[in-house]
C-alpha cells in the first residue's frame, strides 16, 4: 500500500517538474518585439501672411442691480406697462390693476383716493 502512494507522489512531482521546465523554456531573455513601421505624417509649409484672429469666449451675464417686485394690494392685473428687458426709472408705472378686483371697499373707488394713470 505504501508503494502505490509513493508511486503516485513521484508521478505528481514528475508532472509538476515537466510543466515548470516547459514554462521556463518558453521565456527567452534576448527576444525583442519587431519594430513597428514608421507612422506617416502630413507636412505643411509655413508662409508669412495676414491672419484673421477671432475672439470667442464662453461667459454668463448678470444684471448689476436686481429688484424684487411685491404687490401691496390684492387684485387682478389688467396689463403690464413696460416691455421685458427695458429700462425703468423710479416712479414709472409698471402694472395697471383692475380697480374692480383690488379688494378695497367700494367707497374708495368713488372718493378719488384711488389714482388711475
């Protein structure tokens, strides 16, 4: 029984050594890969002459001053009295409100306290 174990162990060692020798025999230290062919490039002759220079930039713009418009009364707007992006000055009429829906008591309409521009 011990002879068959020793024989199997010897066969394993012989097989392992044969694989190792095959692997090591495939490695050659002097082997170099073949050199690739030269790459073709295009050549342009440079000549002095006028050149147009274009300036292109990527940017974002922002207004220097921004305002927030808040209503001081409740109601419906009849129209917008300015164009989008136009310059407005202090005191300019921006919106015209519907006087029937301003939420004021009826006596305000007739007393002249409500200014209509």
